[in-house]
C-alpha cells in the first residue's frame, strides 16, 4: 500500500502543497504589479467651446449676431470676401477683404513697360490727329503773295 504509486505519500503531498503556495504567491505578486502600473484616470470638462483655428465660418451678419462668444472672435465667409469681428460685449465690426497677389520683378517690369507703351500710343494718336488737321488746313489755304514763275530781278 505504501509502495503503491497511486497512493500519495506524505512527502509528495507536502511538495505539492508547497508548489501550490508558491504559485499563489507568484500570482499575488503579479496582481500587485499590474495594479500599481495602471494609470490614473483623469477627466477634464471644458465648459467653453474650443476655438477653431482662431476664426469661425459665417454666411451673414445675422448668423454672427446669434453666436455666443467668450473671446473676441473672427467670422469670415467661405470665399473670404467679408470678415466680422465680434467682441465679448457683443459689438460687431464688418470688414471687406481683398486678395493681394504678390508680384515678382518680371511682373512689375511687364506692367511698367505696358504703361509706357499705352502712353506712347496715346501720344502718337494725338500727334497723328494734330498733323492730319494741320495738313488739311495747309492744303485748304491759298498762298498769298507767292508768284508762280521765276522772278526777273534774280537775273
């Protein structure tokens, strides 16, 4: 009976119990490590709306007037032609926007030359008008005191 492999001996039972105790202690240590590694959960509540890049899109002045703002806020139309500035006190100022296209040296030179060409064309047209009127006036005039033939005094 004591030599029967299916009948546990006292030593085998003690070894098995000691192994189970070690396993339980390992699981307990692992559980404590995972509990201490979990990050704390913080919740923040934002009561004011966040800004959307410093401006908001609006289609009309009425839309701007209806909006509640907590800071001075810019409103623009989708095509960026009109801008409104609404202050915290509710005052709204309207601005018209225009696009300025930056020109390089070549563009500036082309515009300058184009203006000079237009100016010279204007002068040329004016001179042709004056010359045409003078030519007609001279043709229409009869010479006075001019002799057609050679003078006898010259000989």
